[in-house]
């Protein structure tokens, strides 16, 4: 089993990412990561069925609508919607999924984690990409340390069981 740091490095080695749950409000964590990853050189696709654009970018209603698909998905939805997004990832052959979770429950749901494991996905069920995507700001370095100390970050992450290279 890879460590969280190894899984995060693998996830961030992908260049086409979708962020499901971006908001029309720019002050949300999903939008912060949307901006950070774009500045870091990633091709990032915002997904929100209730928005046509987010921060000047075309917003897609679901993962299937993204032209050319994506390599990995970040989830920032309410927990009740997370399992459906994980199922969509599996159906589309997207093997890498990261469910955002910080000090609160975030987007995590036990059902979503079970679906990801059952479907053989590489799942990071906690933390935030901003804790690993260079350059890491002081706030996210401190948050990573705090969540690690508190046992709120996964120590190991299940590797995918599919034949797709990860």
C-alpha cells in the first residue's frame, strides 16, 4: 500500500484534473484548489451542474461532459453526493480519486470510500491537494502537520486493483 505522500505524488503527476463541486463563490476550498492547480500548470476542469462558468472557465455538468476526459478527480461535494461521483469515476475508467476532507467532514462518506475500494480505484480519502502541490503555502504546511498529528490523514492509501497503469 502506498503512503499518503506517495499517493498524492501519483495523483499530482496527472495533468488533466477535474474538480467536482466548484462553486460560483470564489471563496470556497474547491475554487482555491482550482486556481492553485491552474497556476501550477495543470489542465483543470470545473464540474458543477448548476453553473455554466466558474471563474471565467467553462463549467461542466458532470465528468462525462468533459471533452477528452480526465486522469484524476478531486471531489468537493456534499457527502451525500460523493458516492455518485465516485461511481461515475469508476464507470468512466478514472482510476484516481481524491475526496477533500480537512478539519471537518468535508466531502467524505463511508459509502463513497466503500464504492471506490469495491471498484478498485486509487482513493485518497482525506486531506487537501494544496498540502502537497508545490509550492505548499505555510497555512497548508501547518494544516498537514496538524491533521497528521491528530490522526485525521490516512497513513496508507489503497492502490487501484484495475489493470490501468497508475
